[in-house]
C-alpha cells in the first residue's frame, strides 16, 4: 500500500509532463501551420465565397454599386453570345488538343523507351518546350507562322495561321500539343517502364510482331496512364488562356475566334470593368469544370488514377 | 533501375533468330524519325536565335546566316525596351516566391506530417480544398482585396498571394512521411526544439524533395503570365516581369521580329540553363508530383 502511494506522485508528475509535451507539440503544430493556413484561407477559401457574393451585385472598379442583390449577372453571362462562343471555342480546342497530346506523347515515349544512342538527349529535347515560357513560345510561333514567316515560305502559302479566324483554334491546338507532348511523354514513359518484361518476352517467343504486340499488349496495359493523361490534360486544356491572349492581344479576335471562358472573365473585369459579370462568369465556368471533373471521375477516372 | 528493365526488354527482342536484318531496318527507321522529330523541336528555337541577330528587313528572309550580323536587337531590348529591368524583376519575384514556398511549404508540411494537434485532419482537408479553387474564380475577389489594401501594381501583392501553394505543402508533407522517425527522436533526446529539429534535421533530409520543388516553383513563377498581367499589367511598366514585357513588346511593335526574338530567347534562357544543369530533378519532380497530386 505504502509503495503505491509513494510511486503515485512521480506517476502523476510524468502524466503532467506528458500533457505538457502534448500541449507544446500542439502549440508548435499550430505555429508551423499558421502561415500556410492563413494564406490558403485568405487567398483561396475566402475568395471562393467572396466571388459568389460579388457575382450577385452590380460591382464596378470602385466596389459595390447601388441596385441590390440579384441573379442579373448570371442572366447576362448565360445569355451572352460571346460567352457561348467562348465555351464552343474551348470545347473545340479541348477535343482537338487532348487526343493529339496523347498520340504525340505516347509516340515520343515509345521512341525514347527504345535502346537507342542519345536516348537521354532526345528525352530532354522533347521535354524542353513543356517548361519554356508560354509567352515566348507563342510569340515564336507567331513569327514562324506569320504570313511571310518560315512555315509559309516552306509550304508556299501566305496564310497568317494565328490571325485567321478559321485556322487559329487549330493552330493553337497544334502549338500546345507540340509544347505539352514532352510532359505527356514522361508520364507514358513511367507507365511503359512499369510493364513487366516477362509480358514482352512471352510475346516475342510466340512470334508476335511488334505492331501487334503494341496494340494487343502495350496499349491496353497503359490504360491507367491513358486515364491519367485524359483527366489531367483535359482539365488543363479547359483553362487555356495565355496563348489566346498573346495571339489576339487580349481582344479574343479575330471575330471572337480566340475567346476562351477565362479570357471572358478577364475582359469583363479589365475591359468592361464589370466585376459582377466577371465573378458570375468565373462561378459558371467553375461549375462547368467541376461537373465535367465529376463525370470524368465517375466514368473513365474510376480506374486506379487516384 | 526502371530504365534497365526496358533495356532488357529490347535486348530480349533482339535475340530472336532471323530478326537481325529487320532489326537493322527498324533501327534505321527509328533514327530517321527521331532526327525529323528532333528537328521539329529544335528548328523553332534555332530560327528565333538566328533572327535575333538579324536586321528587320533581313528577318523575313529564309536564311540561316544573318546578313548583316548585328546585336542591335539585343542592345535595344535590354536598354531601350527595359528588358534589363523586366529580367531583374522576374529574377527577384521568382527567387522570393520560391524561397517562401520552400520555407512555408516545408514548415506546414512538417506540421501536417509529424506534429499532433487538434483539428489537424480538418485543416488538412482545407489545404487540399484550395486545389479545387481555380484562378478564374479567385481572380476577381483577390483583385478587389489587393486593391483595397493598395497592393495592386507592387511586388508585395504578388508575393503575398503566392507565399505558399497547397501543392508544395502537400509534396513536402508526403516526403516527410517517408523519413524514419528515428532522426527526430535523436534530435529530441539531444534537447533540440521543434523548430531546430525541423530546420537542422528534417529540412536537410528533405533535400531531394526541396530540389525538385525549387526548380518547379522557380520555373512556374518565372513563366507566370496570368497574375503579373492582372497585378502589374494596368500599371507602371517598371514592375513588368519579362513575360509581361515580352507580351507588351509584341502587342505594340508586332513587326520588330529581331527584338521580339531576342526577348523570347531572354524569356526562355534562365529556364534552359537550369534545365541543362538539373534535368534529373525536373523529370523526377514532374512525374512524382503528377502521380501523387
């Protein structure tokens, strides 16, 4: 009995010191996480709600204007033919660019996955445009595809590809497929290298040709990579902005052919100074992308990408 | 290691008898394709570099050797069109934003990976939630807030909204989770404080993750066009970044091709240099960030 009471005091002291250690750890935890949490709260989470709030008011460069709350900004956006054109443009662009990125990326990955001399050099060369500035790449493309630029001199034409309404979307599709194919290549390369060697050895012993091996074995085994690229680069394509802005000087021209939803938000805010409409367009487009993401996750994205 | 498996796959295929000739033909075909593709990747940059040493009338000629050869375009953009200032602005912002991201992303990542505090899981959900908030949605409110705080058109506004990203914090947290606890236990026994443990023990151990983040964040900030356009585009050109300066040069003087080409090279150059030195980190960073995020 006496021994228990004697050992009770140190035990409770240990317990209090453990509690102290716990509290100290929690305190430091909060201290360390404070700045990032403040940044995320202030510049991401709070603006999310604030954007929705602004979208229900007449809001100009000087702030909220009289007139009360209402859904008028949403009516403006949803009935604006320019917004419809912007959605159509970005849909065309996305449908065009994603398969091309996948095809180019996979082809490059297959090539640089071979046992060839200078493999690392080619990998780096193909990857580099992905990390070069989009502004510089776009101005270079404008120079090369100018009416008297290198490309037209070679093919003997004089179409200014990036400033003609009927060609500009496809010109940007080609440009961005070229720049991003290097990144797509890296993802496919990682996936190709995770395919077990035995699979190929078995195919080789069976005398299966290279073409057949690819379509029957490699391509289906790359399924997770296909889904990953489709989801990530599909969402990325919907957010395209820089190229259209540079090509059109921010105007979305010629004839609204380079208007994208994000350019619409930008123009509503900084050309028309109508922040209410800009916020509403931002919310509408957020919902569009969100719904598409959910659909993608539920259909193609289900398979082991997460 | 992974490369090796792929290489064995290729050799295994080559051993099949009767395949030798078709193998040579296949190799030749492969190299032909490679050279054509490599040309498509190189010619635009080469062409831009060549043009930057041409005169304006010469810039529409399809010639590989500038005639006459001149560095006038380079002098002109560096001083006349203030690309010197833009270059310095971009370096400054990229360095500061990268440093802040590594420090705060590391600090927050360490807290979420290792320290126990009430509400940690809930706060971590908030961190992941920020990944869902796209720029086009926060553009207007962030602009309104920065306007109210008089932070439009100056560097502090840009730095403030880019102090740390959820991606970087997440990346650091994932890396810290892979480091064995023994290192911290040892530091704790030595009586090191939590900050000292983080700074002296954990951060150095996370060097591979940090290197990848430094490179990707520097590149992201250097190439950023959207936020500089929003925050500095309406104001004084003395705050332009190189990307914004290049865009404005193109908008105002769309036929000054030698100058525009020199500006484009300048806007790419630091990233090219970093890429050539740190290729390994770029490639591993992209793949792991993509696979995990």
